[in-house]
C-alpha cells in the first residue's frame, strides 16, 4: 500500500531561480530523510513558478 503526499517545494516568492532550487532541494532532502520517496516534480501551471513534489511511502504490512 502506498501513501501519497503533495508538497510545495519552494514556498514564498524569491527573486532568484537559484534560491528557489536551493529551497526545493532542502525540502526534498527533508522528506527523503523521513522515509518518503520522491516520485515526480511538477509545476502546476499557476504562472508564479511554484514547484510541487509528489512523494510516496511504501508499507508492506498494510499500515503506515
């Protein structure tokens, strides 16, 4: 069984794409350290450059 989570990777408005990517990397690393697996990164098309990460966590025993 998989549990899915959608996470904004770059909250807030930044003037630099580099800062957005640094923040996104930090958020990804945080979730991975908590046992989540990154499946996909997507931009929701909102025109503001938001990045959304799709994470999942596997549970082989049916409980999370």
